[in-house]
C-alpha cells in the first residue's frame, strides 16, 4: 500500500508524482480539478508560500511551540510521514514529542484517547483515511462518548486525528476513500475537511484547540498541487461555520475539500454557457454542520446541488438534502440534487469515470434549471 | 533435494525475479499505475513453502502477493495483465497489484493484518471438513504488531486449528525497521503459547524443510505453529519508495552479494554437481522469453469494459441497478 513514502524526501517526491500527474502526457489521467488559490490573508501577519502539506506542518509546528503538552505520533511520522506533513518536527521538538508508533491503528487512537484524557494534547496521524477503520471502535465508542457517559467528568477533547483523504489518482480501493459520513453519524465528534493550505492551517489549529475529539481529513491530492500564501503565525478559522465563496441567485452549490474547486469551475461554466448564477458554499465542517448558512442560501436561490466523492447512498449529501428539504420546502424550485461517487467500491482502473467531475455537476445544474 | 527439484525451484524463483523486474520497468513506463509492491529478494519464501505443502492446502497473504500468485498457479501473463489493469488479469483487471487470487489462494489483502484472522477461519474449515488440509497464513513484520494477530493466535490455539502462521520478516515495515517497531523482534516467539520456528528465509531448502515440519505438526492435530522467515526485500516498500533513506545501500548490497536466494541455490547446485552453469543459463534464457511474451500480452490485452464498474458488488440472480453519481445515471450490476 502505501504510497509509501516514508521518511524520505525522495520517496515522497516520487510518491506524489505518482499521484498528481496533472501534467502527464496521458490525458485520461489528468486531474479532474484545477486548484484555485484563495487570496492572501492580510489579518494574520506575514505569509509564506506553502503547499498543503507544508501548511499542515506549519500548523503542527505552531501547536507544538505553543503547547508544551502537545505530542504527535503515528506510523512513520518521525521521519516526516508518507506525505511529508511532519518533516523536521522531530528534530525541532525532540523524539519524545514526535514519535513513530508501530503499525496498529486501534492502538494508536486508543493511546491518543489516553493521552488526551489526562489533559495533554494528542495529535494522532492515521496514514490514510482508508486505514482508520481498525480504530473505528475507539473513535466511535470511546472517544465520542467519553464526555457523555461520564456526565462530563472525563473527556478526550484534546485529541485530534489527522488522515489523508479522498481520491489521489490511481489510489484504487484502499488509498482513495472519503469516510466522513461514517463519522458524521456519531454525536460527540467533530469532522473537518479543508479546501486548501490557508484553510487547512486555521482549521487544524481550531481542531487541536477545540475541546472535543476532532477528525481532520486532508485532501491528499492537494498536498503538493495546492499552493497559497499562508500566514506563518498561528491563527484559527472557526469550526462549524460554512463559507459563502461566491454569491449567486439561481443555484446553491455545496461541497468540501477537493470538490470545492470542482464547483468553482462549474459556477463559471454555468454562468458562461447558461447565464446561471451560482452561489458557492464550502461546508468545511461536516459535523456539526452549518445548517443556517446553507439554508439561507437555498431560501434565496431555490435550488441546491451537493457533491462529494463518497458513494451517494448514505453519503453526507443525504443529510444535507433532507435537512434543507425540511427547512426550505416551500423555497425549492427543483429537487435537491446530489452528484456523488457511484455506489461501488472506489474502483481501480475506472477512477476517471467514478469521480463526480465538473461535467457531471454542470449537467446536473442544467437539469435543475430546466426542471 | 533431487536435481529435478533443484531445477524447478531455480526456474520458479528466477521467473518471479524476472517478473518483478519487468513490473518495475512497466511501472517506470507508466503502464502499471498506482500502488505496486514487489517481492524480489523474498522468492525463497514462496517457493520453499509451496514445495512443502499441497495445492489442495490453503494460503492467504498480504499485498506483496505476486510471488504467491505465481506459485499458486497463475501464469505470469495473467499477473502482469492484472498489474496493467487488463481484462485477462487474474482479477479481471479490477484488483491490481494488491488483489490477486487463485484456487485455494485467498489473496492479496490490502489492509495490514486483516488477512490473519481469515486464515484461522479457513483453517477451521479445513478441520471441520476433515480433509487433512491446512492453511498457511502470511503477514509481515510490521503487521505482526496489529492487535488482530494476537486475537487470532488465541483462537487458533484454543481450537487447535491447522494453521501455519508465517511472519515474513524482511526487516522493515515501510520505512520503519523492526527494532523501532517491535518490543520483541523474536517474531517466532510472539505466539507465546504457540510453538515457533525461526528459519532462514533466503534458503529455499531451509524454508521447505521447516514448512514440512510445520505442516506435519498441523496435520497431526497438534494445533497451530508460528514460523518466522528471515528475509529481505530488495525494492523499496512500493514503487514510490526508492528504499534507501531508512537503510543503507551497503546493507542492500551486502544481502544481494551474500545471501541472495537465487545465487545461493545456484551455487549449491553447481557445487554439488546437480546442474551446470550452462544449463542454468539456458533456464534464464527461457525465463526471459516467457516474461517478454507475458509483458507483450499484458500491454496489448484490452481494458475491461466500463460496465464492469458496477459488477461484482453483490450476489444477484437478476441484475440490479447501481446508483450512479446523480439520479440520472445507473449501472446494471450482475453478481
Ligand atoms: C491497516 C493498515 N494500516 C496501514 C497501512 C499502510 N501500510 C501498508 S504496508 C505497510 C507496512 C507493512 O509492513 P510489513 O507488514 O512488514 O510488510 P512488508 O511491506 O514488509 O511486506 C503499511 C504501514 C495499511 N495498508 N493498512
Ligand atoms: Mg516487512
């Protein structure tokens, strides 16, 4: 599996080359989205050019500097991790604060809960979101319910679990999954997915500071491909607040992570080809999600399209769809539409067909307008 | 070892070696994509093992599965075609490097450690049906630290299941050496209440003899046994890992020159007048030809049709519809 990179700079470079063959001659393998950087933020001081994995490193660096109780652990993290997110941190903060675990996800998360329940800050890395399932019990039954079942006497709120997430190009069944909906079914957890480097840093620092166990899914296809001017100092971007990235009047498009860039392109296409004005929302936090921002938007536009890579049945789009239907029934001009992954395992060679790309989303917008 | 056996082991190991090197080449040409884990260096494990069990015995391993797929009877062309994602691949092009299967070979498993409890279940079936069959269950030194392995040891010993647990210790789990990952690197002892053997996994005869002993133990109804095969992978963990930053080039070179499984067997055969150097060279030529033909096949065979996307999700007598990316796209799925 595994991309494998491991600790090594060269490994990781080629790792990502393997995945992100945007410029490759074989057109079929071209990435299905174009990353659109956010503007440089001005309110947090000096910025630096960083890609997604560097902005994660920067956030972790800030967290370790500010909080002497913070520790980072996971498979191969002390050499930088498969995706380079922890490069240099062991050397800077010491091997008692940044350390490798054996290969045992259930143990990693359980161990993290133990650290967190003492009040220390635990930042665990699961090498791929696809490998989080051995730890599913610890997350769902232990982490999520600790506070509730102890009548607020105990909690593991200072636990954050990071994991690379989503399609990457050639990842096949076990390096491509988007399991956010499994965890969205679990009160007590927070689940967050950033759309780019600036957002990633601010949201990750919020997760680390948040007093609840958080799962932070990092769109791995963007680790190197996404570059922005990221503030060097720590800053927080609030959880459970969606962001309207573009105002519009005809259709609301909702996504998170990589798909945000897909819907941005769709909005341009819809404007140019159909004269349709789209409102774009990045949900950011999947649980607990920002119902108000989404519903306000749909009340205005009357149409909602939600898109994610995970299979359509039981995906988080279904939850959004049914909530919006309850809240905005009389505002709706067309059925709420989901553009998602097929109800199949994430396929090996059929990935280009599986991805809910801009063409599928655009087609859906067209049908909604003509409904 | 007879001359015929020696020649056969030599040819099989050489075929696996050449197949892996061809896969490396196809990968670098971007004909094979995604995740690909090669087995070169570890050939004596699968060949020695297979020489000591029967085809009717059962075998399950992790994702480093190309060698076992071959020794379990799948021709090179179907393995390479699986790697290139073609219709004639042994999993119809739908599995890829980590997911290959054959009769009595249960794969090819991507989740580290997950195959081990399955092995115990297969062993229970062997016992239940009373057919004198056993299950060989393989995992890596990294996988040895997963909790499921210990759960399985307990069940297998409790129910005296005919299961050989084999830890292929190639000294690394991705970039982590065994010393950095395991409180005890005596993997053969980690079954605690299960007897264990430590075996030179670079010596095909040592592997064969140890496996015969272990298989007899299981068939005699004495319950499971653990075997640690000390081996080495020449390639990095997967194709994106050059494999030289967590270990030295000298270390790899030393293994290659002192304990390469193919060279060891070759020297042994030549020194004992079981075969001549020329004869072995002829085999090499034959093997090369087979690999070239297989590669040619694997690069020209067609890709599976798109309808395959929706197939094999459930067992269904009547085809059903798979929900697609939106409410207008559906795929027929047949079982
Ligand atoms: C549950 C799970 N966690 C992590 C991974 C990623 N991963 C794949 S292989 C591997 C190392 C396994 O090492 P080992 O068991 O020694 O087998 P080897 O690669 O040496 O054959 C890791 C961490 C995975 N596939 N599954
Ligand atoms: Mg290993």
